[in-house]
């Protein structure tokens, strides 16, 4: 599943849409990605709109559109398209005459490009928000936000002392954008077994290491892949061409015979917090 760095990369892939007017929206209206917002509504609201803004929050993408028909020079969004990539969602660019395949759920056509949202497993979702509805203002702070302080984290976790480290890191109301691979990476860097309860852990160190992993993921995944051809986007399983280096757990966790990049012990795997988890039994002994 795309985590915050892959989501940021997806945002950058659609970045060339800024300043371009949507002249048509094509969709596969029967697919599950429209369970929250009907395809026809997206078509009605985005046609003749201009993309003027894009941002991410955790695993969410938000694209703002101004009303180019009413006011061609307006740069303030009047409507927002929110996209969740789910397990297998993908954004990519194509030429203006691109012919969508069965997994391409909608295509925003501009004069020069097609902006494609594809999702073969259909766990992704799309929403529309009017200008006066700002859903992002009520979301939890992102991990790299300046106000994501130790005091803030303590406040959120006061009643969570028995929660496992892995479950805590996967909680999107506390660590938005962190998913399975980043959570495993953080546990490994903490030298702690992912099932360790929070009451045995130092929240200050969790905060520091989770921020390190977020920054590193953005650098190795979003920054290093941003210059590539957006026409391919990225795909699950082989998310991106440039991945975190071999000194990260990332490259070893699902490899047959995968070993800890630090001590070279064989990695172990089991289900923790409902997710398949990889860890090093030597660096992260069970307590
Ligand atoms: Zn190890």
C-alpha cells in the first residue's frame, strides 16, 4: 500500500496539471472507487476547471481546482478532489489521446496531457469537497509538522500504554502516512520487537526515529523518483525505480532468505497488529 512517500511521489507526478484546464473527464462509473462520490458528479464538477493546487496529508491526496470558465485568472480553488490510493491506486500521465484500459477509473483530459487514476484492486476512494468545506483542517498533525512535539504525542497516547509499538505506528490518527513498511523500519531502528507494549518504550525516541524514517522515505522515494517519466507512475510491488538503500530493512524484509542488514541474522516474520511484520530476532529480541 502506498505510504506517505509514495503518495507524495504520486502528487508530484500530477504536478504538471497545475495551470491546465480540464476539458473532459472520462470514467468507468461502475467501479468501486466511486462508492463515496458518483462518477457523474466528478465529471460535472471538474470539467472546465483548472488545477491550481495539490497537496498531501499522510496517505491522502488533494487537488484544488478553480473555475476557469467563470474567472479564467482565478487561482483560488472552488472545489477539491481528494484521492486515496488504497492498496494499488496509481496516478500517471499520458498523452492527450490515451485510451484508458479497464483499470483506469478516470481520466482528466487537458489540451496537452491525460491525468489517469488507475486502481486494479479498487480499494482506492475519491471524494469531492466544496471550497467552504475544508476537511484537512480537522486531520491530525503530520509526523514532520513542527507542532508534532513530544507533548503532543504524549497527549495522544495517554490511554494507549498497552498498545503494541507496531499498532501505534500504524494508527493513522497518530502517525498519518506511516504504513507497514515504514512501521517495520522504525521498529528495527529502535532495536525493539514490534509487539512491545508502549509502556515499555520511550516516546521521545519513537518520535525522533519516526521523523527520521519519514524524512528518509521522502528523500529516497519521492525525491529520487521525481525526475522520472511520470507516464509510468508507480505500481504496487515494484513501487518505484529508486528505493531506500540496502542499509535499510526495506530491501530485505520480503526477500527469500532475507537477513538483517545490520547483524546479518535471518529475519523473522509473523502477524502483529493484523499486518505481516518482519523483524530481526537478534537486534529486536522479544521481551
Ligand atoms: Zn539484526
